[in-house]
C-alpha cells in the first residue's frame, strides 16, 4: 500500500514539473508585457499598401471630355500623380451637373483623399463642393474656377489673357471690318473671362467705328454640333463678316466647315483656342488664323504635384510644403483662391513649330494635309 502511495505521489510531482516546463514561458511573457493588468495587448493592425496610398478623385464633365485637349490633360495628370505614388480614380459624368455630383459622391465613398474637378457648371456645383469641404476633403478646381465656395486651389490658364490674344490676332489681321463673336458655354466662367479679354482689345476700335460688332452669341455647351446649328442660322442670313472669334477650336472648326460649304474658307479671319490637331492643320492650310496653345504638360504635372501635397497635408503630414501660388483670385466666396496659372501662346503659321517642339503634335500630323495637297498638284 505504501509503495502504491509513493508511486502516485511520484507521478503527481512529475506531472506538475511537466506542466511548469510547458506553460511557464508563456506566463513569463504575459507578465512582462502587462505587469499592471495581466492582459496581453492586441497588436495594432497593419495598414495595407492600398490603405496607405494616397487616392485622388478626378471628376470630369463628359460633355467636355470629347474635346481633344481633355484627353491630354487626363493622361498627363494621372501619369504624374502615379509617379508621385498616388492612385487616381477618374469619373466621367455624362448627365450634366446632377450626374457629376452623383459621381463625386461615389468617389467620396471610395475614401478619396482629395478631389480635382473640371466642373460642368461652375455655379450649380458649388453646393456639393461645400459639403465635400465640410467633410475635410481638399478640392482643386481644374481649368474652370468654381464659384461661390472656398477652394484649396485653382489650376488653369489665364482665360482673360486668352481673350486678349484673340483680340490682338484679329485686330492685327483685320483692323477694320465686321466681326462675329461666338462665345463658349454660358455655364463656364471661363467663357466670360475670354469674352472680357477680347473686348478689352476690340472695344476701342468698336467705339472709333473701325470695327462693327455685327453679332455676338453664346452657346449652352462647348459643342461643335450646337455651334454648327447656331452659326449656320447666322450664315443663312448673312456671311458678310471679316473676322470671327470662336470660344475654342471645335467651334472654329464648325465655322470653317460652314464656310467651306460656301467656298469661303480662308477668306475670313478665324481664331480659337486649345491647339487641337485639326486647328493646327487648318492654320498651315490657311483656313484658320490663330489658335491659343496651352502647355498641358506643365499644368497637368503641376496640378498633380499640388494634389499630392494637399492630400498628404490633409492626412496629417504637417511637414509637407505646398507649392506657392502665382496669385489669388476672387470666386465670389468671400475667400481668395490660391491660383496656379500657366501662360498660353498665340500660335500662327509662322510659329507652329512651338507645338511641335513641345511634343504636343508631330510635324507629320500637322502638315499631313499640306503634304497630300502638294502630292496632288
């Protein structure tokens, strides 16, 4: 009986010894980690690469995206942003202001850090932008200055200077004569700035009687189809014009198409903006006088750098430095807007090489139709 008892005690001691060997290290680690409570703290979850990557939302009114230059803007901006380590979510809103606001709300749900907007209507979108700002998301207005709400930045070109370049080109080519002015979208504040710059140049000549402003019209949208309809209606009444200022190259193309149908292309001085390939071709062919070239490469990269900096700052990076603005503009919000404005260049036949040297268009493309005509004749 005593032998059996000793064996049982021996087995119990051995079991306790084994349990101590197995569980004692874990006990020591727990007591070392949480001396006060004895509870093991849960490790902080590691953020995924997607969560740490800056996300930029880029909202573009689709009605304007069909214009050639917007394809270039988007390509340059997204490329530069990705090189800076940011992801870009692009939304093309096809249904005007309401659809654009819906698309912006979608991007907010995707947890974007900053919003860049090419607004369809620079006034009606203000309410939606105000809510986004109140949510702590920075907003950059791209090309079109949104009205009535504070913004973090505006990246574009000096539209009033574009209008002056229109006026200077037409004044030099046609110092006396009858002018037709076809302005761009009435929903875009840039249209009004371009018109104001144009009138700075031509109004003194109108007042002196050298120039007659025969007609001035506005379009609802930046639409070549609408331009064909409205300019066509004017041409049904008269084509007695010596100069036509067009809001952009698509509108200029519509005017020249209508003149070509009447065998008048090249007889009336026409100006536009954006340096579209078709416009550059028309310039070397002699049917368009001038286009305003905007270095998209510069403004696209600069806007991407600005978006990344503002986005990181909004995330709490107080060490980030924001690019200094070129000036401050009033957008009727009570707050002056930091503005980043690149310079535009008036492009004629004699300096068409500027768009070629910048890589905006190739020489072969610009002179393609000229080469074909030379081969025929």
